[in-house]
C-alpha cells in the first residue's frame, strides 16, 4: 500500500509536465514503482491525458482551432498501424502526381501514350507493349501496330478515350495521332481533367480513411471510448492533410495548364 501511495503522489507532477506535450509519448512511471504497479500507473496517466484532451476539445467554442491529436504509432500498434495508414494515403498522392505528369501536359508527347490501357481479348495491356510509338513531326505521333494488328481497333479506341483530347486516325495497322493545337479551349479541357483526376484521388483517399476507421472500431469493446475517439480524430486529420496536399497539386497544375 505504501508503494502504491508513493507511486500516485507523483501523478500531479507527471500530468503537469505532460501538459506541454502531446499524447505522442506517455510519461514514465516514477522511479521506485514496483513492477506490478508500473502498467497500472501508466494506464492511469494515459486515461487522465485522454480525458484532458477531450475536455480541451469541448471547452473550445465555434471558430476556435482545436489542438491536433498526435498519438504515437507505437502506443496503438495493437489496434491499428498508423504508419501503414499514412503510407497508403501518401500512395494516393503519388499516383495523382504521376497522372498529372504523364497524362496532363499542354503539349502531347509520345511518352504520354506509353501507358494508355488497351482492352484486348487477352486482357489489358499498356499501348507501348502492343505498338511502336514514335513522333513523326511536332504535330503528329505514329503508333505502328504491325506486331499486334488484331488490336489496332482497340488501341485506337483507347487513345480516343484516354482523356487527352486526341482524335486518332487509322491507316491499316498504322494509327496516326494528330497533336491538337494549344488553344485556350484545349488548356481549359486539360484543367477540367486535372480536377476530375483529383476528385477520383480524393475518393480513393476516403476509402483508405474509412478502412482505417473501421479497423479502429473493431476494438471499441476492448479499449476506452476516449482512445477510439482520439484515433478516429487523428486518422481524419491525416486524411485532411493529404486532401490539402492534393488541392495544392491541383492548384499548381491548373496554373501551369492555363498559363
């Protein structure tokens, strides 16, 4: 009993020191805590910190910014892998960057057609695996489908529906792709495509967020409601930050496309 009282006498000072930090790391139990009390001591501090975090949220009025939640990934690794969630969200951003770089350029280049997906009877293939792509002149790209003549029609359709405002013409197994003039209309069309791509990426981001939150909710009967709330809050903050990064990418790309 004496040991337990000595342990809990240190709680006020622990909480005072922790008030200047986030939940990133829990304060350690005071020196002298017996092994059998260590977990209980840290658990008590953890619960108090969670309660203080919730109280801070409720005390703030409308229009006032709320403190960001920042839970240590190691602290909740048995519930969810926050690092993996962050990586999944960042992967969506990287895919958007690649889409912007590959498909949304004011001037179409042969490389822009490399990964146009062609649906054939044998499955989906990138265009550069079916045909030889080259630039005949600054205004014309040629796709030679001699090696897979049976896929010429499918390749033509894929180019036309690629979203790059291209209107290919077929001559036997040769696909001619005139490069559109850089008109204001063309620039605005590309900007709209950039917006559509961003919206699709945000939908993919929402799926990552929902998957992570559902994973957390599986533990609602095993951990405190405060812990569940804080984890959901942090996941939402991660998604919001990622969406904001996408908006910045879109703004920069739109500015580039519209000149």
